[in-house]
């Protein structure tokens, strides 16, 4: 009985300390708030692309890379959700000096993403929702890993942009998404999140699959027919932008990526 009352007291204490006025400084973090059923706590968001309809009327605190600090302060937040790359270094330092709680979210793996979803749930008084969502994400990832694991991972070049040529490094969450799908980023030895690479280095690493979001960028690789990906006709367009937004929905985007890379395993369900 004593343990019951202690647990109840801790639960009430956590609820009392939960943030009630939250500003999200990344679309992915705004999406997590929606997934937690906590959109009503958002008093400001940093714009970066099309907003979900549920957030259409939430005040803006600027655009990606251009935070309106005066506007942010006027909204009197008691919690700021920060994706480090969404604002410049000087403004990040300024945020840390404001004495407003800041939760920094930059997951480098899908497991870290699940943990951060749970942690944000605790910060905003949605602990149960956070735990339940994190559990569902982990279970789905476990199922995908079992289905798509293979002894020899498929070598994949993930193209972010073509001029100049950018990819993702080994510490970027998309690299982990590829691993879930039984694949390996051919540039997983690079530490930068979005390193610039040369065509020659791609040719040298000879990927079996090339992924990009633009069909024209993919077609350009046909100029090098000796690459395994070109020879095998594995120039694949990634249709789902969800891979670029680390929120709960990313796991569904990973499932689509796995089907794209290994359709025969998807059909074997």
C-alpha cells in the first residue's frame, strides 16, 4: 500500500512539473507532439516546409535557420524542443542562456528516436502516451530487422543531392534505417551527417543500389553502366520524405524503404 501511494505521489509531482507552453524548433519535433496527443501545448513552431493541418494556427517563431528570438520570448514558453541544426550556433547559445528548459533531440539511430519520443512524452505530461508509442516503434523495428536481415548487407549509396554530390554519413539516422533493411551505407565510415563526396568515390565503392528522391538524378548514373546498381537496374527512387523527419512516422517510412530495397522479402509475409 505504501508503494502505491508513493507511486501516486510521484505521478502527481511529474504532472505538476510538466511543461504547458511548448515551442518546437523542428517539424519532426512538432510531429512528435502531434503523435503524443500534445499539440494543444504548442504555443509556437519553427516553420520548415508544409505544416500539418492540426498546427495551421500555431504562431510561427521564424523559419529554418532564422529564429525570431523576440517572438519566441513573447510567447513565454516553459519548454523548448530543439533540433540543433534548425538554428545557427549563436542562437543555440542564446537559447541556452535564457534559463528556459531546452530539450535537445538529435537521434542518430532509430532506438535513440524511440527513447527521445518517450522522454518528450515525460517532459510534456504525456508519459503514458510516450511509453506506449516508444514500445510500438521498437516492436515494429524488431519485426523489420528480423524480416530483412541478411548475412551480407546490400551496398547502398543514398544520394541527398547531385550538384554538389551529397550523401549521409555513418552517424546519420538514415544509415541506421538502411541497416534495419539489411543494407549498408557505402559511406558509413564518414562521420559528417551530410558529407560531400565525389562521383569517383561512388564508383570506387560500387554500390549495388542507388537511392535518391529525384528520378532525373538517378538517371544520370546510367552514364556509368559498370556500377553494380546500374548493371542490375537498381536505381531506386525514395518516394517517402518521412525518412528525413525523425518522428514516430519515420518507422513507417523505413518499412517502405525496406520494401523498396528487398521487395521479395516484403512479399514473403
